[in-house]
C-alpha cells in the first residue's frame, strides 16, 4: 500500500491591496453577483452624449454662417458696403475761389470782394425718413424764405429734389443772414433734444462765397461790367476777363451726421486757387471828373445818353471812359437793359464834323492843298441829286483850307476832298484808304465785349450822296473810342497807337504780367500831323472858329466841334442830332485827348460847341491838372482863316 503523504496545510494569503473588481472577478471565473432590482418609481436617464453632439453641430453651423457673412462684408464686398456708407455719411461741397480785384492804374480798387455766404442744403436730410416729419421741405422753406428773400415755393422745390445731395438755396447772402439761420438751427436742435419737435433745418449749410462789390458805385460801371448771381462775369471787363479773375474752384469732402460735420472722421480737400488781379489804365480821379461832367450835361440837355473818352496820346491808354446815364453794379435791380452795356464802344453813330480832320489829313498828306489854299465856299453846292449846305445860311465865304476846318464848312470840305483824284471815284478810293488807316470800320483793339466796328462801306458801294457826305462825317458810323483814337493819332505825330484798357495782371503768386504792347501804325507823316494840329488850334483860338468855348487859360488847345444828323436806332431814320467835341492839349506838346458825344439833346442848343464844348473844357482842364502837365508858354501859329477876293 502506497504511503499516503500527509496533507500540507498552507498559511492563509494576505488580502490584496486592491479590491477585486467585478470584471476581474468574472475573468477569474467568480460567479456574477445578482443585480439589485430597481425600486418601484425610479426613472432611468438616457446618455447625454447624442444631445451634446447635436448642439455642437448646430452651434458650429451658426458660427460658420456668421464667419461667411463677415468675410463677405469685410473682404469680398467691402468696397461696395463702404461706398453705401459713404453716400449716407460723406458730403462733397465746392470751395469757391476768391475773385481777383480790379484796380485803376494807381492800384485803387474799382471792383473787389467782401465776405458773403452761399446757403446750401442736402435734400436727403429732408426726406421723411431722415427728418422724421412728412413735410420737412415745406417747413424749412417757411422759415428760410423771409431771411433769404426767396419765395417758399422755390425753396420747397429745391429741398425736395431727389438723386442729389447738394442744392444752392440762395447765393451771396450777408453774414447777418447766415447768423439768423444758425440761430434758428440752434433753437430747433434744443427743442428736438427736449423732445418738443424736430430740427427741420439740420440739412442747411453755408459756403463762404465772397460777394462782388464796387466801392465807387456807378463809377466806370460800363467798363467794369458786373458779376451775376452765379459769380460769373455778366458784362464788361468782368466778362472779358472772367477766367483770369475767377481763379479755380476747389472742393471739400467731409463726414456729416445729423447735419453737422464729424470732426474726427477726416476731410479730403482740394484747395481753391484765387483769381488774378487786373490793373486797368483808367485813372479813378479822371474817370470821376469825366463821369460827373457828362452826367450833368446829359441831364441838362434831356439827352438820351452821352459818353466821354480820355486817352493818353503817347501810349494809347484809356484814362477815362464815362457813360451817362449809368448804373450801379451793386444793385442791378435798379438798372435798365439799355444802361447795362458800355455805349462808348457799343454805340455806332455818325460823327459829323469831328470826322473832317481825317478828310483834311488826306488832303494835306496827298499834297493837293495847304492850310493857306484858297477855297471859295458858296451858300449851296449842287452835287448828285441834291444841293448841299452848311449849318447856317451865308454869303459866299472866302476861306483858306484852315478856315474851312475852323468854320466847319461842309461845302468847303467837299470841294477840298474832290481834289484827291482826277475823278470822283478815284477821290472816293483815296479818302476811303485814309479812313481805314485811322481805324474806321474796324474794331479798336480793346477786345471789349459787344464792341462795334462801326460802318464804312467800300468806296465802290458809296451811293450818290455818300460820296459827298462821308467827307464831312455823314454816311459812315463810328464809336466814341474810335473818334478819340483819330485825334490821338494826330496828336502823336501821325502814329496810331492801338487803344488799351489793361496795364497787366498780378497772379495768385504775386507775379506781375504786363499786357502786350499795343500795335503802332503810321497813318500820316509827322509834318502833316503838325500842320493839322495848328489848324485845329484855329478852331478854338481864332474868333472865327466854332470851338472857342473849349479854351483853357494858359494852354494851347486843339479841337473840333461836331453836329450830325442822328439815326434813330429804333426806326433806322434820321431823328435828332449827335453833338460832339474832340481835341487834345497842349496843342504844341500833346499829352491828352478828350472826346465827348451827346445823343439826341432835347433841351437848349444841339450844336456840338454848346453841348459838348463845355464838357471837353471841364474834363481837359481837370486832366491837365491831375497829371501835372504844365503849359508850354509858346505862342500859337495864328493861321489865316479867310482871304480877300483877288489876292
């Protein structure tokens, strides 16, 4: 029998440090403990993980949508949305350039500018959506009309315009008017802040826009012209030099909110460039003397109008150009359409006997007569289809050529001019050539707006009467500056200097630019001019002359009277007279020409010596004193006026 080993009993194992988990127990083959049975009434919750996943997906989609939209606004369509924002936020307004000043030859302002405001508005801010009232334009118009002097209907229409962010309500308003508007805007804004109304003037603005003023009122108004409500030259030199004077406007773009500029939003500005200053040849004091003299004479004669031109014979510069009646360019509401121009260069009229100096110049230059040539002047001279006469009936006159001019004989002039050719046709051609040389039938060179060249037909077109009337100043027409230029040509030794009104301009940078030098043309010889000067002295100095009223004590004066039948511009027929006087001084050392013409004097005499002689004397006397021109002290030549028959 095998030996039976005794059973070894082992000591018990210490307990494990970690309790055995059910999973480990099952792995070890331990029997599964029975699960406790749920108690009655207990709810079992599902797993939260599916819901969390769904919420996360939804949130992700929302954030993705925001991200896509943000990219669209800030990257893809950024410029489009910025432009839309700028339309409602930014406003662009013009910056008016300061208009240049017009001065006389000494720098005295004749046309300048003062502070003024253009009242503007943004119609978008008057829409019901922005103004929060349905009738903002009408309410604003009611408040603004009495201040701006514009009717309510016009203002309402301007404030209601669509598709624009800028309208002008009224131009060139005074600082006081804009102050009234700002006070109203402030009061309305305060009421709106208190919840007691709306500020219907929030969209009203102002722009500094200097107002044109003329310190001397009517002085030289015909020359200067005027500036219209839009700030542009409307006549005269203001129109001729509008681009030079106006400069170049700028513009400014700024952000606005509620009708106010946003100071922190930035400004884009293109500065305005000021206009240039224009210096004229006019002398303010001489202009004043000329204008006073012609205004008084036109009024005393109850004439339609009159003009005076004063010219420097050496340079051709116009020292004065006065018209009467005139107008005040500061207040165009008082002006008539007829007075707004410059009749001294725009009126064409038949000159009459002042034109005889050109006929005499042709006769002397062609050598067909001298001042002492005898001319027998009958009381009537039959020519063509009529009988010509002088201004007065007279027995046969025995005149020298000098006497023909001194006594202003029409018949004597016809007889003298007939000597210019072997035939009347040839004489006409020669006379016409001299008239053209003196500048007749062509513009003066001033380039003045609306200037007339006058009328001078070709010699082949002169009718039967014209070939005899043109020598004594009927049948052709001129303007006042042309007439003055004729006498300045004689005074300047036979050289015509193109008339000028502008000495130069001063740009915004202060640079002076002189005007182009005038054209100079010899018309007759110096000897002929000197002879004519002596003959014109006889008109004033000789007791037989027609211009004795123009004498100036101490000075030798050369001059000529004129009395012409006047063509009525409305009917085209002769009606009334043109009275004139032209001359220069000192006769032996000429410096200044003065020409005066008065249209259709109705009271008193109509002779040029009586109507314009005193005007010439007053203006010439003042000019000689103003320019400090002394008398020469020389004795006049005393050419004979008459001759004894048989000599």
